[in-house]
C-alpha cells in the first residue's frame, strides 16, 4: 500500500498566513526545495510563514500548515511526478519534463517515506529553520486522537 499526504484545514487560517494557500485535499510534499537559496532577508511576512511550516501542494502549488497521511494509487503517483516535473520546467527552468522527472520522483519518494510508517489520517507538521548548512527540516506526527484545538489553531505572525 502506497501512502502520500493530502492537505487538510481545520479553519481558515491558512488563507490568512500564506500568500498562496492550498485547497483542502490536494496531494502534498514538503517542498523545501523552494527555499534552497533563501537568506534571512527572504524570511519576511507570508513568505516567512511558508518557509517556517508550509507543505507544498502538487495540485495548485499552494501551501498548507497540516497534511494527513492517505493511501494513493501508483497511477496517481505517476501523474503527480509528471505534474511536479512540469512545475520544475515552468518555475525553475529545468530543460525538459524528462530531465526534471528524476528530481520530481525523488521529492515524491521522500514524502512517501515520511508517510509510510504512519496510519492513514495521521497529521504531519513541518518546521524549517535556516542554518549555515542550508534549510533544516524537522517533522512531527500527530495521531488523530491527539489533535486538540490548541495544536491545530496556532500560527506565527505574518509580519
């Protein structure tokens, strides 16, 4: 059984903290690659919030604070790989979809590894920090029974 994560919302706060919020139910990956050449100067406002704890949806390339582990079919994975590879061409200047596919597969594979040991509906949160060595990501799993309102409703400032 293959697993990946879908964006999930408990309230409308993502609409206020991300410049491009993801819709609920979109397949998602960490998306930390977006910040690979960022400096402290880039960490302001809504961009800082996306950096600090935003998952990247593959459907609309928006951000979400939480994702939930879900089952996915192999054919869906292949489609997501193509979509992400196309994004790498359009946004990051990859020479072709074919050239970008290995990177897309790696990103989606990494997310599948994050999800594989968690039961469906387990919530995942990401936290990033900028270090001298680059972007450091850490992940937290929250079992559905543990998800209290104070865990899911706290966001940083957008200033």
